[in-house]
C-alpha cells in the first residue's frame, strides 16, 4: 500500500489493486453540494497511479463510520467544480453517486480505521 501525500499532507492510501482509501469527517462535508471533494492535485495523482476505485471512511458526528465508495470515472463525470480561492480547486461529488454501508460503530474502532488510513 502506498501513502498518497499532496502538499505535505497525507491524502490517503492507494492499494496495489487500484483502490484509493481516505478518511473524512463531517467538517469535510460540503452541505451546499451534499457531498465530498477531492482537490485537482489529488485527482492528478490518482490518475497517475491508475486508481479506479475511491473508498471514503466517513466518520459522522454521531460516532458511526460509513464506508462509501465510487469510481474515479464517476467522480470525474458527475462532480461539480469548486473554487476554494486557491490554485488547487476541488471537484465535489454528491453522495447519491456513492455506494455505502456502516462499517464500525465505536469511537475506538473509528480511531483504528483512521490510523490505518493516515499512517
């Protein structure tokens, strides 16, 4: 598994099978677009590494973590461009384009999941 770092920040991990794993909380959720974003820089790296599947471990404020997934192709086709007033714009994908399921329910389990993604 390869750690993907962009601008000296860990964006997630890429498995050998072409799956990108990343971790998000509710502070990363774009209410206006009802979804999550990936920066152009991350998307470029995902293309470079031939990523096909994106998995987000979404830790909600209620303590439940959802595993939501989509494809890079879906992200590029259905996302909206968002200018966050920097040179690194984002593409926001609405949650309706993700498959989801609850994977863990306890804070300890959520912390283990996060550590496995960011370490």
